[in-house]
C-alpha cells in the first residue's frame, strides 16, 4: 500500500478533532525523526504528536478492502460518481523500552444479535496475558459497549522492532468522489468515548511493559 495524500487520509482533520477534545496535538513533518515508518512505501499516513496522554503518536491506516462500491461510468477518464465504504484504522502509538509481542497482543471479540441490523451485545478479548487483563477490566469493557458498532474493531499490536505498541480502533468511512460529488470525504472519526478507551488501554499497556514516556 503506497502513500496517499494527507488531506485524503484526514490527518489534518483528525489532529483538529483531537485539539477540540482538549488534547495537545500537532502534525509532525513527513521526515521527522519521530516518525515510525520511513521511506517512500509506508502504511502510516503521517503522524500526529500528542502530549499529556498515555499514547505518544496517532496515525491513520487504510485497509485494503472496500464495500458498498458503485461506479456510474466515466467522462474522458474521470469518474462521474463513485462511492466506497473503506475501513480506516486509527493507531494510537505507545513508545516503550521493550515489547513482549506474545504477551501484549490482544483483539476485541464482539458478540452480536440480529441478521440485517446487527447489535453488539457483549465484548471480550483474545490474545496473550494482556488480553486476560483487559477481560478482567469491567469498567473498560462497559465503556466500549457505549460506542462499539458491529463493523468496528479494536486491537493491540506490539511491534518489537520499533519498540512500540499500537492500540488500534477501526471503523468504516464513506468516500464519495467524481464529477457529481466533486471531492467529499466523510471522515467518520472515532467518537470521544473511543479516544478515552484508547488512552486507557495505552496506559495499561505502558504499565504492563514498564515503558517510558
């Protein structure tokens, strides 16, 4: 997956959103030494640096699958109208001294009911030792139930090579483009409650790994 324009990825808009939530945040330059990924081929769409939180950086990744697509044709190679529902991942990155990938990896599992209109009825975690710790955190999982939707995802991805832990929230966003729409991008940003949960999980992960700010 190659690099896409920051405005398309919504990085600047996401930074503003965090600022509106009272978080000290700023977009760092592309070639900043604080960036995790370097080079021309990157999955991360740039980075937002934050202070005063349990996570140090935020980035966006776009998954490779799409759904709900349509195409009304083209005029001289330009689409008349297209619409796609694309899952975006919001990565909250914790820097740490050491990472036990097997122990820290965790993924949220959702229990749903309904066929056409699904509803999340319960959540749990699977993975290593950290997943067991998250399962025992009743308040955290109650908080997740307040905003989680069937298509959402939450996972904890340790990266031993870069000495980071990614706490990831994913939710599909609808993109409309073409001659009919011009260019419109519905960011469908993660709700405030999800940001709080990401921060809480980041804090627990930091304590577990005895990381440093």
